[in-house]
């Protein structure tokens, strides 16, 4: 039975797998995978597991929502530890990693939390994405956090429609990323 539950340490490898395999991409060499995990996944499960939830199928995490509840706290640790791991991957990757969080920084006062969500393709379109969002929204509200945001590629029509369906407002566009925010209170 597929359900939503809190992230547990045993889910680490499954979450990393879902991060790398939620979309088809033929350019997934080891270097690129490590970069993606350092930029979009590891901080959250290493430092804020209490803000992470998974789609569980018989004990296996097949999707997730991961969240940093305070951008400034996130950015300090991210820059010190995770961004520095990506420097070895070259200038274009450094630029991507830097730009990835520029919009979050711009809107951090209204939307202090930010999230990433991924679900393996065979578990998409089952309502799990909405359940993950609602679980995270309730969790953040219980902690007194009143706003959350994310960024999404401009060309990802399915994801953009999904975020709009769940009440996210378009905030800004930077390069090929759209920033969305949602007031929770």
C-alpha cells in the first residue's frame, strides 16, 4: 500500500535514487549525479530530516518532499559544505548551483521555507504529490512557518501546472527557472 510518512535514515539511498530518476535524462554520468545530489538533495536529508517526507511503498521510499525551513540557515551550511563540493565540476555547474538559490534568497522574507519534490515515474499521477505537499504544509504551519517556495524549470509544463493547481503563485523568472511561492496562513 502506497502512503506518506516521515523520512527515516533508512530512506537515504532511496531518496537519492528518486532525485536522480524522477525524470528521464540521458546525461546522467557519475559527475552529474553527484552534482545534482549535492545541489538539490543531500543538504535536506543530512541537516533537516524532520522536514522531509516520503512516498512509501511497502517500506521503500519511491518519492519525497524535502524542505529547508529557514533560507538563511540553509544557505550558510549549503555554501560551507555542499556548494564547495560542486566547485570541482567546473564553471557552468558553479553558475547553475549559484543561480539555483538566487530566487529563494530574493523572496526569503515572505517565503522562508523552500522545498524540492520528486516521485519516481511509475508512482506519479496517483495523488501522492498533492499528499506530500499537504503533509509538508501542515508540518510547516505547526512550526509557525507561514510561507514556502520552490523553483521549477520554465519548460516543465506538467510541474508548473501542478504547482499552480496547489495554490502556488508565480513570483519571478530567472533564466530558465520560475519561482513559485505559497502563503500557508
